[in-house]
């Protein structure tokens, strides 16, 4: 499974960005796709994840109501819409996928999101 993330960049506080992650390879090997982030000096944390077949979603408390994860199975793509961005959302964002037993078995490259005025 290969994961290709895109869509990061610089945005002002209160702004929006949409990240995309395209999966290729043995798609049948995973049940969950998600987004994680790692800020400087901090551990990597889960931001949001989505069940590939059923669409169940799960969010970190820090992003609930601001971030939305969605998917397009036909395009093997997961999206994350980020609204009302805050400086503390600045991080490298990674997409990941895997079976239920290991939802982050496969990793894509990170994409930098910087929220600053």
C-alpha cells in the first residue's frame, strides 16, 4: 500500500485547508485510513480516521467541530477539510492506513501545515 498526501501550506489563523491522501496498491489490506500530525517537540498524534467501507469516523477532541474527514472510495482518496485553523494546528500531517488491528500500518509522507499571520 502506498499513500500520497498533498494539500499542505501556509494559512492565516481562522483560515481553511483541505488535505488529500491517495492510496494505491493493495487497498484491500486496510480497513481504516486516518490523519496524524506531529508538531515540533511533540509526539505524533491521531487527528481523525475513517472506516474505509462503512464510513465511521473518529476525531481528536482538539479538532472536533473544525476538521472533517471524508473519503471517495472510487478514487481511493481520503480528504480532510480543516476549518478555523489555529496556530496550534501547525504540524507535519501524515496519512496512514491499515487493518483494524493496526490502523497505522502504512504511512504516507508528511505534508507541512503552518498556521501563522
